[in-house]
């Protein structure tokens, strides 16, 4: 199902985007779970996401019979749309063929939720993608990062905090499910993915 291959410019059919912040200090923070899950997919495909293009680090892979661009925007979370829309325009890819992996504070760590389209849910990267593209029809896989420990806890501090050892174990367990759900979405089986994992 997963494979590594080089493709010509006009052959990419889908884009899979992990959202996060590029600096080393943000590695393994809650807000960077999109990057982390994209790296897992890349590892499964034996692909390196290390070429600089579209204000991102990218790699080309195969999911099933589909040619896919794996993408980690380098724009910082709040400007993710700049990178995503640039790649969409280059390959002439519609929003329906762009899968977004992102964090969700309303889901517990170890939980995930798949949506076919919809609002940004308060996630700034998704908000910018919807705003700059003019569409909300992006399939997305939301990965739970847990809510703030208490209502007075600073939200920015929370999403930029690191996962605990126990939480990291839960994320390892769910990574395979995220990977499988992305494969199903790319294969046109988003309803099956939602039935399996929501």
C-alpha cells in the first residue's frame, strides 16, 4: 500500500499536510502532532520529507495507487494556508484532495476524529487554510492533544507543552490508525474511515 517513487510535476493527485511549527523548540509539542503523524506516514512509505518547496518540507510517495505529496509547512502554524494554497495551485488539486492532519484540544490524547469538511474548530492553521483557499471542503484527521488542565491555564502555553511519557505511548498506538485512515481517505473511502475510527 505504501511506496516510494519520484513523479513528474503534474502527476500528484493528493496532498497530505501535517500542521505544526518548524523550529526545533517546537518538536514533540502538542501543537506539532500534525508534523509527527506526517513523519510516521513518511516512515511507512520509506520517504524522506526534506525537500524545500511551497514554503514547506515535502516528499513524494504512493498511497495505494495514488501519487501523494507529503507536506510540512514551514510558515508557522498561523500561516499554514500560504504553503497549502501554493501547492494546491501548482498541482491544480481541489480542496477535496488535500488531507489535513491537525491537533484538537477537545479530544483526549489517544483519540482521533475524521471530518470530510467543515469549520476550523478554532484551530488557527486550519483557519488560515480555509481563509486563503476560500473552501472548507478539506478532509481532515484531528488528533487529540487533551484539553487544558484547568480553565485558567494559558492556551498557548498548553499547546506548546510537551507530551508526557504515558501520552507518548498513546500516540504511538494511534499513529497506525491515523496512517490507515489517510490511506482510506486518499482511496475515496472517507465514510469507511469515519466508521472505523470516529
